[in-house]
């Protein structure tokens, strides 16, 4: 007889993306689904929407009797900040590979977060994992696990301010959570009511926080929410008439905000909100993009990723025109939502391959290092301090 969750969701084959409860690893060949009129090809994106509808919670509840509880690996130092005796419960996939999911993350509300005592003395790499409802923190560039931040809802994109505080977008919760560098517990939670925040960026000139809202909670048009000084409530919302679904955002060194997204139906859009302006201007791009990807200023050019091809393109922006200056193929990469450029490297969470790749930048090519044991990594940011 099939497990309870398989019987319960027998008419929803796309639910096979959450195969922890199945007696055997479910096929994910049919994970391309249509939801709210939008064609989704991302496993992690579908999980995000399922979570927003409360479906995944029901599924995981039905699965609880068919998974094994394991001791956490790697082990936590006995003097780790925020250590708890029952930290955390892990799920084991049917094939025996331990991805490190936290079975009860949504119920824990962050109580099981921990951070090594020496974490604050390191440059830190933060990797958000949407399927684990956690952010994993590593020393950089040594890639030693220094902590785990357990969130109340799945995290996606991240950004960092001048104080090295890290902001994490939570689309299901409609919030952006702020952590101090090396801190185990949030120091602030910003509300984004009615929207699904998936990415963020800090204005290098003003310290304002821009948040990319994928859509409204009911599937309406996405936009940018602006938080003055990265505090309080949004002081303004900015929408681009052509962009139905907002994906990523990033500032250049002059405080100009760039976003990419998708038209209603399909079609890539790149737009700019110039410093001091109140409306977007769309930018002509000759390069074809399969799907909108991450955006970051690399010091010379605007770097824009293609989620569908695992390539980062560099552009010079002049007025309403983008001129391609180069490209970085992330060979071996699958779907990389948000990358983080730390020259001469670029870090790419890959929620298709369930790992995090490190590539040479801007040369690209094969990854020079892989971090493994993730579920669906979706965001990356480096919190840098003077050491």
C-alpha cells in the first residue's frame, strides 16, 4: 500500500518534488506545473508556492510517520551560541542521503539556531535553503560551517548592509529578517504585508533597503518595496508596467536600482529605477534570457544571470540600452537563483543539483569547489568585516 501522503496527493503529481515521505525516490520529471496562470519550471519555486497555500505543511504532516529522525551532522560545538539539546531533527531521504532538512523548522520559530563563538571574527558566507527553512553560515573563504539559522518560514534571497548585517527575504511569511554579523537570533523583522518578498538589495549611497516582491500573496503584480534606512515599514512601492512577476534586484555603485522580471505570460524584462527617480525605465537588452536571474554590480558592470542557462552576463548601461561586455558560464550548474560575486570568485546556490558551486569570475567554466548536503539552496551573501 502506498504511504499516506502518496495516497492523499495522488491527484497532484507535482507534489513528488517533496519526496521525503515516499517509499522510494519520486520522479521529478513532471515538476513543470501551471499555477495561477504562470508556468513554473523550478522545483524550489513550486515548493514556495505550495508553502504559500499551506499545502506543503499538510504534506509534511502526513509524511511524519514515514521518515527517520537522525542525529545532526556536522556536530555542534558544546559552547555554540544558541545550542539546544534537541537541535535539530533531520529528515532522511528514502535513498539514505542526508540533506540536513529541519523537520520542524516552521514550528520552531528560530529556537534552534546556533552560531560558533568565533563566527563574528570571520568573513561569513550565508546560504539560504528554501526547503530546509534554514540559512547555513560558513567562514569565507574557508567554507567551514559556523552556524545554522532556523527560520519560521522558507528563506530565499539575501543582502548585506555596510554594518555587515544580513537581510533574508521570506516569501511565505511576507517578512524580511535581519541578523547581525555572526548573530544567532534576529535583531529585526521587517513586515511586507500582502506580498511575497524573494530578494533584496541595499543602496550603497543611502542605506535604504529595496525588496523584490515576486507577486502579491494572491498572485497579483509584483513590485519593489523600499524601506528607508532598512528600518520600519515600506515608505514607497514601485512597479514596472511591463513586469508582472518581479524576480531580482540590485544597486550599482551610484545608487541606481536595477530589477529583472517576467511579463504576463512570458518574456524577460530588465529595468532601472535611477537614483532619485520615482518610476522605472525599461532597458533594451539584445541577449535572449530564458528566465530572469540574479542581479549584482561587480565593480565595473551590471551582472545579470539567466536562470534557464546558468550564465551570468555583464552589461554596460547607457540610458535605456544595455551593451553586453562579457559572460560567465557556470558550467555544471543547474538552476542558480541568486549568485554572489566576490572577485575573483562567484558563489552560486544551485537548487537543481542541491549544492553550492564556487566558480572563477568572470572566466567561469567548471566549478572550482562544491559545497554539498543542501536541499534547495536559493540565496547567497557574504557578510564582510575587517579582520
